[in-house]
C-alpha cells in the first residue's frame, strides 16, 4: 500500500480486500479515515453514456424500441440531451412495437447496414438492395 500525499497532512491510498479495491482518504490532523469519494456514484458516471456523450466521435445512430424492456426511453432521451449539449450531430430512429434487440427485423437491419455503408465505406447505399433472408 503506497500512500499518495496531499496538502494539509492528508494522503490517500488504495486498499484491496476480497478482490474489491477501495480508495481511502486519511486525514492525519483530524485522525479520520474515510472513502476518498463515492465510488459507486463515480463508477456509474464513468460508465454512463450521458457522461461520455461529449467524447463520442464519428457518426452516431441511436435506435430505440418504444417498448424496450432493458433501457427505459427516458434514458435514451438523457443520452440525446447529452449529445445535443455536446453540440454533436446524430441520427435517431425510434421504432414502434420493438423491444431491446432488433430481433431480425429486416427494416432495422437494412437501416443499420445503410448507415454503415454510408459512413464507414463512404458510398451511397443502393436503394433497391434486397436482403437474402428478408
């Protein structure tokens, strides 16, 4: 355990117990030991798409089924708000009567593939392309 000194007689260190790491802050003046920060809140913020929105690069296609059982539509709207606040261009497709996965829906597959062709290959996708499994 290596202490990392801060000002005012305080230092922090990382403590690992049972495979879980925790960062502790020790204040020698007050003789107190406490978590350095709310680790659960910090981890949630780091893993949040909303928090990461300003760092997104490239073209962004957001697809959300209106009966998604995994992601609440309000969460998708929070991401949209974050992308807008970051002044990023994006495309969004809200699909009626769709759950979390596309479920082999030919329309959604077609839209996603068209997006990839347009923005990864840099060509206009053919309008009349027929999927062999549709």
